[in-house]
């Protein structure tokens, strides 16, 4: 699609957005209060990723009981990692289906009703996804992919304009790869412009580079917040994860952990991870970014269900302590599933039956205490 066609599609989407925008003006006055949020100062939001539109061509509607339970447990945040393919079809990236967007409207409304902030994230964007399959075009180098991605964010910005930042924020792109910072800044700048052309006050968050792990000081002038990750070291968080190369060959982890790796020349050396190293690599660089007036949040973290439970809890306790000290919020991947507190499928947990679900009570109480 050419840029001229893109502009025409944008105007068409304006009519769609006007007809399908979320109506909240008549909402009851009794909804739970949420803290104000700005790019320079994020609340210490704590909560979970909900994966209902994470994959697939349509995804599923979000479930109110998830929002209600999150609020009941004392949390106030959900991140919704979503695939743009839930509301459009290839090869026409500019044709939007209304019903899947109504599912997102409903999630925003669930957040209002239960006092839970809703963070919308493109996990699969036109031109990029950290997970296979690979997109047909490359967001980082192809203007057509960037035009399409800007169009999708423009559509969402128009749709949720007027909803306060205390309730809704945008997380642009999930886990950008190890690319030149100039490429990333170019893409983020374009997406921010597309959003602000529709809603100049929307709170926007960008993930760090190298899959969320590296802060990007060059984005500070855009007045957006940034999101980091809490998966380090991978030998703890992704032990025996089927989607990680050689993870099934790693020795069973401990915490703290020592393990041997080979460099590109085949030389072996020992890696040591403990709380001090977490602080040095996961906290200190981001504190420098925060000093530039950039709010920080941990958008994803957690450990796969093959890591021994007591190791997971010890590692989580150190992460949580450091984030509490830093005054940062976090969002566990996920609520229910192999990283979560419900139905996680761990073999070494004495689960509690909770409303027909299997609850990891020890993990939940650790999270609630932090």
C-alpha cells in the first residue's frame, strides 16, 4: 500500500472509530479510584498479563472474572499483549474488523468497573513479532510495514481518546530485537506521532531494546515511559522451556546460580547470578534512565513451570525486593498458565483448590506481600 492509500485508509478508519468509540461518560461514580499516571512518574502498578488476544486470528473475549479476581487480591494492573491479526487480515493490513475491537472495549470497561489499569500492547505488530511466524515485511526497515503499524496505533488512539491515563496506557511494541538504536528511535517516533495526532495526552510506553532488557536514553525527549523485563537469568526463568534453544540441556537451576557457558570462540567461563547481580544489571541502568525523567515499569517477568518451585520463589523474592526498593511496578506473565499463579502445571506444588482452579498459594502470597 502506498502512503497516499494509507492516508485514505486513515480517513476511513476515522469514521469507523467515531461509530465504535467507547462510551464511558455515563459510568457510575462508584468505580474504584486509580492513581494518576504520567510518562515521568508511573504508579507502582502490580498485576498480570492476560493472553486472550495474544495469538490467533480472532483471539477470545477477555473475562471479567480475571479483572475481578485481580482486584480482589489487591492488584491494580493488567497488560494485554495482543496480535493485530485478531482484528485484521493479511494481506490487507488496513481493513479493521469491529467485533474484536469491541472485545478490547469490554476489557477497558472491566478495568473501570474493578479499578484495574489496562495497558494495551502490540505483541504482534505489522512487521514484527518476537515469536514465530515471521512477519511478511520488516517493521524496522520497510516503510509500508511502518505505515501499517502507525495506522493500527492511530486507530486505537482514536478509539480510546478521552479515557484518562489512570485507566488506559499504550505499550507500543513487545520486546524489540537487538537492532541499531537509530532504527528503533525512528520507528518509535513515528508511532508516537501517529498516536498523538489523535490523542496528544495518551500515556505511551516503549519496551527497552534487546527484548526489553536495555534502556533507551535516546527516547527520553519523546516524553514516554519505558518497560523493562524480569527474566534474568534465563537459566532460572526459562529452564526446559520448549521454545528456548538448548533449554532442555541445562542443569537444574538453583538460586543463586552458577553455570558455565561458552563464548563465540568456544572458551568456557562461569556466570554467577545473585541478588547483587540483579541489582547491577536489572536495576542500576534503568535508574539512570529514570533520572532523565522517564518512568519505568516491569512489563513482563516470571519463571516457567519446570524450574523447581522453591528456586522460583527465592528468585522472585529477590526481584520483588529490588523493585519495591526502586518503587517500580510489575506485571507477571501470566495470571493462569505455566508462569502464573493459577493452573500453572507445576509438578512440585501442593495446589489449593480455588473456585474450581488450582491456585499456587505460596506464589500468590509472595506477590501480594510485595
